[in-house]
C-alpha cells in the first residue's frame, strides 16, 4: 500500500474518533494495529502528517488528532503530499 493511502487511512481513523461523544486523542499503537503497520512506520507517517498540518501529535507522536485541514483533505479525498518549503 502506498504512503498516500496510509495517510488517508490515518485521517479516516482520526475522523471516526470525532463521532465519539467525548473525542480523545488517538494512541499511535491503535493506529498502527488498525493499519497493520509497525510502530516506527506509524510514527514516521504521523510525523510527516503533523508537519503537513493535517494532524496534531504530541512530541513523540504517541497521541494524535485530526485538524481542520485534515478534515478538508479527507472530504476532498485528495492525495496528501508534504508542503514544499
């Protein structure tokens, strides 16, 4: 599976969390298990997505949530590419 597909799946997981009455931060272990990825691979994806501004993660990428920008990307279902500097 491509990294772009994994990023969209992360956004789907994080957006599902918003349906809870009291959404909580999502643990990277839970994301990794749902994506069938190793924790280091998941942390790398979360770091890239955090840098892109589509999610917010704590410093060690153990907890994450989707941002407004992430919701917009998800609704447009467009491929996620890092911002060019």
